C-alpha cells in the first residue's frame, strides 16, 4: 500500500492525478447522483464559478494553498492545490512554503498540519468538522491503558486528537500501518487506538500481539457485509476495494480484492484493467473516482456511508475562510511538542 502517487494538481496533469480532466467536468459531476454506478450530471449552483475565481485570487493574496481530503465535495477539490489521503495531506503541508494552509478536511487533519508547520497559519472552513472516531478516545484512557500494559507500545491511528497523540509512541495512517508496525521490536506488545477494524486488519497482517481499542467510524460502520455480498453477486466482474476502517473488515477481509487507503483506491483503479468496482468507503470518494475515470463504473458498497463532518465544509465556507482568515487551528505548544513526535516518527519511516 506504500509508494502511491498523489493528487498533486500542479505536477501531474497526466492520468492518475486529480489534475486530470477539466475543472468543468469535475464540477458538473461533483454533485451528481448515480444510478447503475454512473454519475448523472447535476449542475453546480451558478454562483460557484464566481466563488472559484474569487478563491483563486484570494489564494494568491494570502499566499495560501488549499489542501483537500478525498472525501470533500468536487467543487472544493476543483480549487485545491492538492487532493489526497491523510498521509499525502500531512506530507504536503510539511513540504509547503505557503504562509497559509486552508485545510479542507476534518479537525485532526488540520491539527496535524498545524503541528508539522508551526510557522504557518492553518485554517479550516468549519470548526465543527470533527471526527467521531477520533472522539472515541481521550488522553486519560490511554494513560490508564498504559498502566495495565507498562511495556506496551502505543500506536495511534492518525484519526486522533493532538492531545491523544501526545500520549502515543507511533502514529499510522491507513496507508502505512503494516510498515510502521514492522519497525516496532517483535517482542513488544502493541496497544492500538482508536479504530478496532484497522487494528484488526493490522493484527491479521502482521501477526503481532495487538490489543485493540473498540472505536469505529460510523460512516464505515454503515457498510454491511450482507450488502457487500449482494453487490458482489450482482456485479461478479467488479473488483471490491475496501478501506481498512470498514466495519465489515473482519468478515470480508479475505474476500476483498484490495484493502487500501482512499488515495490507494484512486491509484489502484488507474492501474487495474477492471472496468467495474465496488467501493467500500465514504461515498465522497466516488466523486473523484467518477470524475477521474469516467469510462469506469463505480458502485458504493453503501449509499449510507457518509461523513457529515466532512460535509460541513462547503465552497462558501472555504471562501469565507480566506476572506476572514478563519477558523485558525492551533495546538497548545506543550501538547504539540509531544504529539508531533509520533507523527514525525511515522514520516521518517515512510
Ligand atoms: P485516508 O487516510 O485513507 O484518506 O482515510 C482517512 C479517513 O479518515 C477515512 O475515514
């Protein structure tokens, strides 16, 4: 799952990056409904074209870049300088020389950027764009867990608050978990927080002794194994791509053709000869897949796998962020000093 390329708008106009295809095409398809796996064209609101122009001008004035997660609506992806998964976005933030980063994603992602770029102003369009999974553990719970496993190494999924990361030894994303765990001495037991399903996947892959926290992502939990079975019967030629956060991981893991991060899925579709795919992750990713690969057909494993936090960010709010320089995301310096360590440790490995 490593080494994927990313959706760098500036550098990769060729197929495989979100740079492919005109902004117009993306815009038309961005909010499309789908039947039989294809998007039907639903035009964006007329004022979006003007908003996009204004955002482009504001970006220059503010010396800002926009980083957008793969789940964000197409209109936001259109104005982004980079679209990708959690790992790609963190890397891009760190490497950027912009003064301002408008982070179109959820709060823990913006926090990560703020910690990696203490000299930059990090903005998020809506401060309420949180993460239910990240909220399933608090620092005190880690401290207690550690007391029960004093020799344990605490590994957190990037979907955690900075305060939780400050209590952890290593951070992982959906892309690099196996590689990071292989760097932890074999005799060490691992305490993994907060995602039970990603943890189960890592446990099966690495055969390590891993204690699992029982957190989950509600959007991915909406994907039911029975539905996946039905879809696979209906579309026997479709490849089944699954995000490791899926609640159905334990049953479907051996059945999935690929278990990938969101960006891993985009890259995989590019290189696969298959023309049909069942996509088990938040439905926002289908916008990007359908826009980037209009000749291929995508079926969501569940229409209900939606993240209302991600959807709080809109083009209007992104615009207002740059106008008013709101909402600034900061991390308490003492927490940041500790929380950045597991993140840097991860970035040094992969
Ligand atoms: P990715 O890192 O695969 O984009 O996943 C992030 C996330 O929060 C999935 O729900």
